[in-house]
C-alpha cells in the first residue's frame, strides 16, 4: 500500500522559511518522478515543484521559482521542499505524490503565512 507522510508545516510570517518532508513507502521511490502539490483555500490542487527520479533535474511553478527548492534522498525514501521568502499566497495544505498524482493522497501538512 502506497503511503505518504508529510510534515514540517506551520504558521509563519511573510519572509520566513519552512522545510517540508515527505516520507514515502509502498513503491520504489527511486524510480519515480515526484511532485509537491498544494491546495490553497478555496482552490484546486496544483503542482508546485517536481524532481526527476535521480534528483538531477527539477521544475517549479512560476510563482515559487527561485524561492522553493525540491530535493530527495533516495536512500531514505524522503522528499523535501525548502520554502524561503514565504508569502501569504503560499498558504495551503501541501502534499507529495508521484508526478501524475497516481497514488492515494496523504494527510498533507498545513502551511499558513500571515502577519
């Protein structure tokens, strides 16, 4: 059974940073291109950052490019998202999944950016 456990969210002020983690189990993590998604209040889920299976390349939603950095540890089956210079519009629940969102979703981790 595929399983994602996201953590690291919290309530921060604009300009601060957070590091999200996602522990993955139930499939061969090192074979999968992985994505962080988010669902902002009242909006649908969107892809924020994607990293290929080897970790050699990544791509970002334009709104977060240059502020967020995705990485992975294939030995530990963990996906990370370093979020810097956070803005109120980054508020939402963050999830990880395979790039196509194929597997059942985890609980996510709440990120709230507010002054």
